[in-house]
């Protein structure tokens, strides 16, 4: 079995994402024999080498700003003593100068890491640890494996690797160090130099430099974030917990354990209704209103065959961001789920995902019914004076109520006018809702 080297990016509290990735790697039994990180990636690398996931998870899950920065006390004292007597512009300038002089006290971070990090356990671990920092005077990179770090100095070098310019300067044996991101925020080359060719790299947007990867015959799997992770020093627990969950799910998707472009769908779970819906797509529908709506949406005759209908669906899928996905049916469901705001951060079975689409649609329609049935909203949707495409959730609901929710067949001119306002994703999402309801009715 392959043994991987794991490379972790720096990025402040965005590093919670890496804890989620680690959870997925443990769950999937993907062996890690070396972990190298920069900045918060170095701290997480130490936690991984220590091999105590529960402790690491709890540490992140309970993280607060006062565990990293002595911000409240130091800033409050300075405000009372100096800043309260000056103008706001002077206050702002003084505050910014204070930041960029490196006056933020990270003594709480040192105490936090002292409680969390067991240096002896890391030195005995079969998972080798490496980190990157930069020597301030020479601006030369310092890349160290655990055996290169003098005993008793690991905590110092972890803080050195994490030494952002706004933090207090980190000195070790008379030398001052900067955050490792000033050399390489994703130290893949260091991992290659350490003898690894099978590499998992966790990368997300963050301040710092990234060196061009050197080496031959490398097998690099990159796990990236699927949505915004927040700011570098964003300590609210909702964001941190979301980032851990996102790291877990995005890693599972990277390794093919779940499918989907936006959502996370486990194809191995039960999918009887999903299979039935797959067979049903494209069939000529018995309901004349539904058949007319499908024909208008796809620009095909009302009496089109299943083959012609599926061809029209595939042509429209090619006009979406899903044009390169291999599973058309799954893509259609994802478009629909996005249209009705299905919660994203969880794993669904195919059947559960379809149920969630219906649940979300009903919930949203009920909660916004007064708005989407408002005369002004309806007139805007039907207006021929504008070609504006619907772009919001309420837009989609308004069009859904008009297009699909009508109890009687709308005139073909109005149907065509509405259809011309749909994006391809909205068109296919609307189509899928029609088919889902028809499959339900067919089974009654």
C-alpha cells in the first residue's frame, strides 16, 4: 500500500479545513508517514504527527481569539492610556502602525500550544514532522524535519513558522524568524526533497508565496476548498466548524468516496427512487400540462420521443458549468438542489437528495408564498419589457409558481416568454421538478 506525504498550507483559522481533511484520511485508512506544513499548517502537522485526532478536533472546535492573541488586554490598556484622547483618524493610524510593528502579543498561543503539543510523543511518532520558517536577517528559508530541531525547541519553531508580521517577533538562539509563508506556503518541494513522490497537498487561498513544484514522476493529489473559508483570523465557531466539515467532505470527494460537483452524494447508498427517475427522464408524459411545459423548456415538439428529449437535455447540459461531468442525471439533480437551496454540508444518498429537494422546495415556497404571488412580482416575471435573467432564489420560486405551479395550462406565448428568461441551470432545474412530481404521481 502507498504511504503518502501530507503537505499543509498556511492560512490562519482557515487551517480548520485541514483538520477535516485529516478526519477523512483517517476514515478512509489512507496511510500518512510524513507531514510537512507552513504556519498554521505546521501547527496542524504537529497535531497530526502526534496522532490524537480527538484532542486536535476539540482544540479547534473550542478555539477563541483570546487563546491566540492577548488582544483584548493589550489593546484596551493602550486605548485607555493613549488612544482615547486622540481623534479617530489618529486612532486608526496608531492602530495600523501598532499592527505592522508586530506588537500583537501571542503569549496565549504559546500557552495553548504548550498544552496541546507533546514534543516527546511527536519525536517517537512513526509520522515524521517537518516545518518551514524564514530567517529575518537573511530572508533565507529554514526547512526542518523533527530530527533537525533541537530537543525542547519544537514549540519555538512552530511559533516561528507561524510568525506573521503583525505578531510579536519570534526569536530562537538570537535569530529572528518570519512566517514560513514568506518562502513557501505549500511546501511540496520540501516533501519531495524528503523522499516522497506520492503526495497529498491541502491548498486554499492565503497570503504568502508558493514555489513552483520541482521533481519527476510525482503523484500529487490536491485537496482544495469548495467555498469561501473566511478571513485569516476569523475566530467565530460557526466558521471554524463549517471549515472542518468542508475539509472532510472535500477530501472525500477528491478521493472519489462521494460524487457531485457542488453537493456530496454517496452513490453506494440505496437509490430505488433515483433509478426509477433515471428511467423516467425523457418519457412522453401523460399529463398534457406537464408535457407542454417540458416541450417549451427544451424547445422540442410536444410529441417528441424519449430519445429526442434526452438529446435536448444533453445539449442544454453542455451550456452549463456541468458540461464536463460524466453523470448527467446526478448533474441535473445538483442543479435542481442548488435552485431550491438544499443544504450543502452533508452527505446524501441519491434518494435522500431527491427527498431533500422536495422538502426544500416546499419549505421555501411556503415561507415566501406571499412575495412570489404578489401582483408586482408576477408582473415583473411576465413583463416583456425586460430580458433580465432570474438570478436569485426568490426569482426561481416566482418562475416556478408561474411556470409549473399553475393549475391550468398557460398560453404558449407566456410559456415561451418565461422560458426565454431562464438560465440553462434554471431551465433544467424546473424540468427536473416536473419529472420528480410526475414520477411521484405515477407511483400512486
